[in-house]
């Protein structure tokens, strides 16, 4: 996969925080690597998937 911007090691923590739905650490220097994600809306997609699964179990 080719990205339009350079990815640095400081981008890893913000990306992991984003994927886990955690707040961004204040002292972080990098940014989320949105381009590298197949689904940039993954947290919302996963929430919808889990909500639908929970509804089926009720």
C-alpha cells in the first residue's frame, strides 16, 4: 500500500489510540495514519456491528 504522506514511528501511538477509542495523549507528536486504515471509520463501524450483534442476542 502506498501512502501519500511519510509515516513515522511517532504516528503509531496516535493510530492505536484512535483504533481503541482512547483519548489522544497530550504529549504525542505524531498523528493518526488514516490512509493506512482500510476503514477509517472503524470505531463507528465496529460499534454498529457490536450493537447489531447484541440486539440479535436479546
